C-alpha cells in the first residue's frame, strides 16, 4: 500500500489470497500480473484503488469476486478481463476508470452491484454466457443505466495470446518481437532490478 516508487508487480501462482488494499495508492504502478495457476484466488477490497498509472492487469485464472472499489480511480486502464469463477462485481469496482472502454465478464457472475461503472466510458462488454444468462444477472443501483450505453457481446470466448514456437521465431520478428504482450513502456520486463 502507498509504495510510491513501485512500477510493476508479478504475483506467483502459489498465492491463494490477496488482502484488502494491498496495492492501494501505488501511484506509479503501470502493470500487475498474476501467474496462471489452478487455484482460485480470494480477492480483497480496494486492491488497486488509486493506482492512477495502471494500464495492464492480468488477473489470476480464477477469482472468487471483484472486490469493492478494486480498480477505483485507475484512470488509464482501458480494458480488463474478469476471470471465470468470479460470482460478483462489488460496488464501485471500476468507478472513475475514465479510460475503461472494454470489459470481459464471465458467465459465473450473478450480481453486479451499484456504482460499479460510475464515470466509465464503457463501450463493449464481452460476456462468456448467453443473452438469457446476462439478463438473469442481478444489476443493482445505477448499473443498468451505466451498461445501457455499451454493446454487450454474448457467448464470448476469451483467447490467450499464442506463445511463439521455438522453430519459427525467425519468421515471427514483426509486431510481437518483444515477447511480452504489454505494448506500453514495460517491454523490458523488470527494469528496476537495483
């Protein structure tokens, strides 16, 4: 919390729970990535609140929920994928994410609380279930009005980025020569090793 110089974090698959406000006000953090793993990770409230520079987030393969205020005031976050297993999106989870236009929501979600998308320019919602399942989700407070402006894409299937094969690396030196899928400034991996 409030580590003002922390620019990125990588969390191993062995982690099963991340407590409330763990990265609150890490104002220079641009990327956070959880390693893929089989266990469901329990997520605390306000996890990335006021991480104003956050542009890239890879959540665990499975989470229990999106915590209250989890990404509140993450003004540079454009797209987020909520992993399968999340049953709810708590209040103010993406409030004041002024750049958030795209979100992937899994069919495991049964409730979206109030003020989740307050002050978000949401354009596209990619839902992994059917239209009938989407309509069955409990949407509280201002949520129906906030999502009414977005286009909902049903039966969406998230695809993980293809990993380059060792034998064709010489043919693949075009756009993804960096190897990492973060197109921003974090192409060097962990560049603060000192």
